[in-house]
C-alpha cells in the first residue's frame, strides 16, 4: 500500500538483514559524566555489521528484545529493528 503521491518501494530498494549475533560494550566518559553504551549488531552471520548507541533506558529494553526474540531483523534503509515474526491470531 502506498500513500497518495508516493512512489512504490521496489524489492531492490529493500535491504533487510537478520541480526544473528550482537555484542554490547560500555565506554567510560569523563570524570562524573555518564558513559556510552554501544551495541554492535552482526548481520547475516557476519556479512555486514551495524552499530547503535542507545541510552541506558533504551539499552535495557533493546537487550531484552535481542535476548528473547526468536528472530530479529534490521531494515538497513529505514534504520528500523524488527522483532519477531509472529502469526496473526
């Protein structure tokens, strides 16, 4: 379905990769400043990588979803993580 006036998205324009592994790290900030979390997403068994830098609150939710969903995908063009593949109903 496309919105009025928009061009349809072709299959060649869609770049979705499966997240097969992830690595979480934390880097210390300056004294008294918060550190920085980094999550490295390994896509399609190492075919590509993608890095996200979530806030501490977002990391808590993201880590839970990455650990507990059976399948996680990344839409590379839209920069959207897609969690699960669930049947309707």
